[in-house]
C-alpha cells in the first residue's frame, strides 16, 4: 500500500515498485496532484495498480482497504508538505500529518501488517550546529510545523516499534527535484509552487512572471540558502531498498533511519545559474526578504544509506535540472494543445 501514491515522490516510487515486480495499492485524496498521473503510471510500466481515492485521515474509509487486501508493507507518503504554509497554519499540519500516520499504524496493528516505510524529512534536524548531518545528529527545534510533524512522526514510530508489533524505516529526504526520464510524470504543484525547482521551471517557461529568492544575507558564500538536492528517481529506488529490507527481515533494529541526499550542498543562486546554463533560458528573478521556516544551510552525510541500505544517488545536478525542464516544457505543450 502506497499512501499519497499519485503525489510527486509517491508516483515515482509506485513506478519503481511496479517495475520491480511488486503489486501496488495506491491510496490518495488528489489534494495536490491530478488523476491523469495514474494513466501515466500505466503508460510507463504497462501495469495496472489498484487505486482508491480516499483521504488517509478518514479512518473508516481506509480500514475497509486493510480488510479487503492482504498488505505486506505500507509506504506512507500522505502528508501536507509546504514549510511556509505550515508556519501560517500549524494545526492543519499536525491534524493531517499525524492523524494520517496514527490511522495507518492503528490499522496495521489491527490487521497484523508488520512493515512501514515512512516519508520523513531533513527538516527534522532544524538548523544544525555541524555539517554534514548524520542520522545521529541531534534534532534541534523545528523551524516549521511541517518539520515538527516529521519529528513527532518519527517519535510515534519509535514508540510503536518498541512494542514489537511493527517494524519501520524512516527515510529522511533532503530536497527532491527532477522528473521521470520519460517526462510523463514529475512535480506538479497546485497553484503557486512552494518548492524551488518548479518555481524556476514555471518562471523559465513563462507561467510565472518572476522568481523570488528569499533572502541573500545568510551566512553562506553567496548569501542564499544551501540545500542538498536529490533526484526523485534516486529517492524512489531508496524506497525499494527500504521495503525489501523490511520484507526480508534485514533490519538490525525495529526502527531505523536513513538520510537520502547526495552529500553535496548547492545554493539557491547556484541552482538558478546552473538552470540558465543547462537550458539556455534566462530567468527573471528578484531578491526578497527571508521566508519564515527556512533553514540556512543543510546537506547530508549519506554513508549509512550507502553502506547499510545499499543505496547511492546516481543522478547529478544536470540530470535534475534537465529532467525537470523536459517535464515542464512537455507539460506546457500538452496543456496548450488541449486548450
């Protein structure tokens, strides 16, 4: 079962699961994606996942699925994910992100489903004192309700796995970008994008008038925030490794965590300049004020994922940018012709 399986990371992971030979049940409320993604998944994989349009926060609705299907593993993506929105509407994030996780865990216990892969985040580290961050880096106070909800989610998993009823792996993503090599699926935010890459590509193609860089007075070489960008197809492969690890009882403990990044940090301005160079497209951007909830600088130590999970990022910044641009330009072409 993949909750949030038509979302950005979820859809790429569903493709990887189907191509690996897994049978997949997608559960998604279509809050931040479109139903056409399902047909794209079919087109890429030539396979038919089971799909239910259900909100995971609806306990009664999702309980029927656990009773109807024999589920070996849950991959739990379903969550609200905008850092800036979570600062303005924290209760919305706690209710949705924690409520959905608790529902899934209650039903896993009730139906004796043993394994869960949890979509966590580098935001759990807050503003770290030392870089790169390892899985043992202590959590600092989260700078957003989104980050706090992921910290709490991991706390819940640590508590429930201590009882022995469930085994869990939390994957701490850094900054997912890019699109599938086919350009049939990619990041498709509703309304104004909260993430940097879709805002860059939408500005580049003319959907947005200009891009705002939130702050250029951080303590970094060019004054803009630094992030560890990771290709979404690499992330998808990590979920396969995590699921297989749980299914094959290879986990060394009932609850384990892995950083997923490249181990390299790039600033916002570096990403903008790389986009302009790789695509040959000039970006209209301006410097704005800092945005609440943003961390100054973070990048991952991924040695544990490399050695223990057997996973390593294979795609670089050029792949991330070119696949994002291919997805954006293809999407715009289709929408123009449909219009």
